[in-house]
């Protein structure tokens, strides 16, 4: 049997797809890249925004044409079935089975039921914290989930409903996984969690994110990243760990969502604009070369022009390396759902574009400041049509340089000679590893 896994959403979801692949590979499946080559097609879904759901619904309908050619099973899994458990088969009528965000070790049984002509929907409450085999896509970069779920109740967010409350993995288990990756020659691990810096708060034994970083710092792996951080949990101890642990990269993704105190209260974010700015100041003081990136939502119900202006001014003041911006999308069973979606789509699109324009302007200015520097780059990809390689600096800046496929998976030194809003440009000086 051949299986193809299609993924939407965050890095946690992409790693979850690696685990789905690992479970199926252990059960004897061959994992293929193209739906056209598969006997079983699995869509690992996201429902953070309506657009993500719409794409899945459309893709399922499109894939159903394969059933006219040969027997093929289509399964919809992850966040969308978990959040739409009573309506998933009406939304995706061509799907043969559905499963939620946990209990993935049962997936081979669920597929077997679908093969027998049943239409199973395995949707347990999302409370189990599973340790699953992962069929990793990269031989040099790896995701490591340290916690799942979220115990916050942000007004716009569906994640607590579909992923459950915060559940942290035991530290020895995480450290063992990172050691194993180091022994296999991995150069970079990214620690994952909905609120990664809340790690350990549910364990109530003194375990916390800072302690985890210090322990991982003892493992010989060149780069350690983490995402995403919540301002409420970025403690002084965590900041110090990022600053002082040698293999932890100088990049902090810190979601702000809005620059307006009024909107932050309505969003139930739990901090003010001033508190966020003071946190940024402490991070920059401790880590002078840090790249702070963020998430912003425009068009939250009740966002007036002055609220949006406050968001723009905060972006200008902090000078984020990257702003991941999205237009507000009402989500089912969230505190904000009763507020509707009063801001017109065209107005939300205008605000989104203004954020993008400002972000690009700042990014270009920041990148021009790096011209003449020599930066360490982990090469992630070869772009044959350009004859160039693409990679990331420690502080998560994209770099493009002339080079061949032999550089992929290598650490190299690049001298920066030019800049665009999207990337630093330069030439490879030497290999580091």
C-alpha cells in the first residue's frame, strides 16, 4: 500500500505529518509524494483560518476524481475534523475516513476499516501526548515537539478547542530525542509548541523552558531554534538562556497580534502594548544581535483606524525582522465568534497590505545594514534555475548565494554583498561543517 500525506498549517502540523508517515511506514506502507501514485491520501488539516478549511474542502473534491480511475481512499485528519467533528463528512463528502489530532497510532486500523467499506471517524478528546515514530523529511534539520496544546483563551483562537490544554513532554524524553538526532549528524533542531516557552508549567515539578534550553545546550548539535513564544512566558531566565546557551540561535518569534491596548484586551492577550515593548527592550539588551519576528492580525472586530495605526507604529518601533500578518477570520466556538466579522473584506485587505509594505521597508533597511558582514548559513535548498543555494543565518535571515547541490545540508560562511527585502545576497567564502 502506498500513502501520500498532504499538509496545511504550522510547523507542528508538518512534524505531525512526519509522525503520521512514521506510523504508516512501521505498518508496512510506502510513503509517496504524489497523490496520483497513492492508494491512500491523507490530508493533515489546519483550521486557524477559514481560508485553510476552504482549501482542504476544495482539495478533497479535486482528489475525488482519482476514484474514477482506480480504488483510492481519502482521509481527512488533524485540526479540522477535531473542530468540525459533527460536520466533517458533510463538508468533505468524498472523504472515506476522518481522524483527529491524537490517537494517531490507530491510523492503520482506521484505514483498514475504510477498506472494508466502513466510514470511520476516530476523534478522541485531544488530551493524549503521544511519542510516535517520525519519518523525517530532512537529514539535517529536525522538528522536536516539546509540548502540545494551549491553556490560554485568546478570543480569536480555535487551538485550545482542537489541540487541548498545554501538555509538556518529560524533559528526559526530549533530551534523548535531541541526543539521538545529534548522533545521526543533524545540524539543527527546532523545538515546537503552541506556546513553546510555556513548556513545563503543567508539570509542576520545577521544569521550565529555560532549564530545557540549558540542558539541550550540553548536547553537541550546532543549532537549536524554538517557536512560537507567548509574551506572558518569556521570562528573564528564558531570555538569559537564549543569550547564553551557545547553540541556541539568536531568533525569538514573539506574537504581538496588535499594537492597540483596546484590541489586545478584546483579544484576551493578557498584556499591554507597553508591557510588550518593555519585554522587547529586555530581549534586545540581553541579545544585541537578536532577530525578533512576530504575528499580527488585522481587522479584528472593533478595530478602528486608530487601533490599526497603533499596530503600524509598534511595528515601526520594534523593527521586527519579519511580520506574519493575517486578516481576522471568525472561528467556531471561540469567544470572538459572537462578534461576527463586521470589518469589510476590502478594508482588511488594505490593512494587511499596509503591514506588508511597512514590513518590507523595514526588512530592506535591516538587511542593508548587514552588507559587508560574514554570516554563517545552513544551506537548505538548491535552486537549479538560478544556480543558487538558499539557507538561513542563525538569526533566521534568508540568504541566497551562487552554489551547487553539494552545499545542501552544509554550514557555510557567506559574505553579504547586497540585500533585498526578502533576503541577504552574497558569495560563499568557506564551509564550516
